[in-house]
């Protein structure tokens, strides 16, 4: 078990089953810990399946010193994570973003995020890992507007995440982790 930093507080990292989630540890969790955050990771069930299969889930647990959550606890179980000071959802699928905008909390990742949206003083940063087709869904603009109105810091736009048609993005495209980390810094300054 590595030594876990705590100086900045607890960063709740939430990730869903989108491309690039395999780089969550190296792109977000390790740099956040290097900046002094204690990191508590929660995954959607689909992302949990992916990262468990690849061995990343176990590596994240060793690194953070906390269980990685991908399912709700039993009511009789203690809460496995400490209270969170800031949430960052990255990468977030179109599915997870849409459900968050509607207040749907049908998994542990969304339970954290929907509660945080209604909790004053807890910033929520979301990086939607979407393509051009997702963005053309008729409900997408409303979802984004509602999240902005709720105070969510969205990482989006042609400079940080140009939208490509499905299956047409450059194959080894890196996630904009630097922009995500900057948003955490700005939101928690
Ligand atoms: C290999 C693969 C890559 C995917 N990448 C994305 C993606 O980048 N963005 C997205 O919105 N959905 C993507 N999906 C679809 C989501 O995994 C799917 O909608 C899933 O139900 C999302 O569940 P979650 O939001 O609970 O994690 C991908 C699916 C697969 C199999």
C-alpha cells in the first residue's frame, strides 16, 4: 500500500465505460495524488467490469489505499470512502452525463454525483467523452444546459475535445487530463 496524501482533501474520481478509461490511473489519479489529493475512485458497473478485467481496478486500490467502488454498499456496511471535497467525473459517457442531468442515480457512481450536485460547496467537474453523434442527440443541449445551471464545470469544446463522427477519431487519442486537472485546481482554489 502506497502512502496516501491528504493535504488538499479528498477528490472523488468517478469514471464510466468510455474510451480512455484505462488511463484513469496514470492520467488523473497519480497526478492528483502528486498534487496532494487523497483520491477515492468510484466506477459505473460497466467501467468496473472493464477495469477489473484489465487489472487496473486492483492497481487503483493499491495506489489510493481505498476500495474502488462499483456497486452500492449494503445498508449494514460502513461507508467505504471518506467524505469528498470535490468530484470529477472523467471520462463520462453520454449515458452517464444524460442520467446525471436528469437526476437518475441508479448506480453508485451516479449516486455520488447526483448528491454532489445538490450539495453546496462540493464542486463537480465532468468531462463528457462523447462523439459528434452523441452531441446531436436532441436532448443533449438540454442536458448540458441543465448541468451548467447546476454549477457543473464541463470540460468540452473544440480546443480540448474536438468531436469526431463515431469510429472516426484518431486511434490513440489521449484524454485531456491536463485540462481536467486544471479544472480541479480552479474549482477548489
Ligand atoms: C469499447 C467501447 C468504448 C466505448 N466508448 C464510449 C465513449 O467513449 N463514450 C460513450 O458515451 N460511450 C462509449 N461506449 C458505450 C458505453 O460503454 C455504454 O453506453 C455503456 O452503457 C455506458 O455505461 P456507463 O455510463 O454506466 O458507464 C463504449 C463502449 C465500448 C464497448
